C-alpha cells in the first residue's frame, strides 16, 4: 500500500494535472539540452532527438523529495532521469530513457522498484498524450 501511495506521489510530481505543468517539467526547463545528456535515436520514427537530464533526491522508499542539482542531504539518494525532447508531445518531452544514481552507495530494492514503476507510469502517460 505504501509503495502505491509513493508511486502516485512521484507520478503527480512528474506529470502534474495536465501532463505539461509539473514540478519535474518546471525543473527541466532550467536545464541545458544535449551536452552530457546526449541524444536519442528513435528507431520507430528514424529521428534523432536531444535529451535533457534532471536530477533529484529520493528517500529509501523511492519517494521523490526534490528536483535539484545540489548535493543530497543525509538520508536521501541522489538520482537523475534522462528525458527525450520531442516537439510532437504537448509538454515537449516524450519519455524517460534512463535513470542513474550519483549516490555512490547501494540503492535499496524498494527505491529501485518504485523508481522503475515511476518511469513506466510516466512513459505510459506521455505516450497516451502524444499530439
């Protein structure tokens, strides 16, 4: 039950109410496209897209605490998502293609599972919302 609530909280933070304005998307607009985030080649469309990366802190349950580029606080894990930029989507983002950790420590299984579910839920909702 707690995992489900945490997953719902994460998806709300990533998607907002309208799949456009959300904590996550507001944070991403402050980030630079390309650079370390690189590009993504979509084999279905034959197009190459710039990517953007957004870092965040999560607790051991997988709950996203804050989107930030600052070092994590004690008791949280420093992670990030790599997201594909695509103007065929209302938000300008199509999907999360990578999740990475800066923490340098083993991630708890619950955290990994909830974040994996968060990525799947985000990608599913974004795919449904394509223009």
